[in-house]
């Protein structure tokens, strides 16, 4: 799936991933390939992006996430 992590100042990540872990406002959530459409808010925490054996983590203070057509877009604060 394609993942974009955006802040008002920069693009933190843009590329392909196998898994995205998110600090959802109702608890942690995991997004995998072909996940159902979803829009939700995020709380402070870490966004985990996993591609194969590689992992990258990004700190967020909140924001929103949209999952649509195998594209995950995180608008982070």
C-alpha cells in the first residue's frame, strides 16, 4: 500500500509499506494492505511504518488519517 505522512511543514514519509501502526483516538490500530476505507483522528504517539524488515517511527501530536483505495494518508500535527 502507499503511505503518505504529512505535516504542515514537510512530508515525513511517502512510499510503499506493508503495515502502518497508528495511535488512534480510541486506541492503537494497525493498517495492512487492502484495509477497508476509514477516516479517524489520532492522539499523541508514534506512527510506525513497516516495509519488510525495516521499520520507521514518526512522533505525532495528533491529526487525522484516511485509508482509501489502498492509500494511507496521515495529516499529522
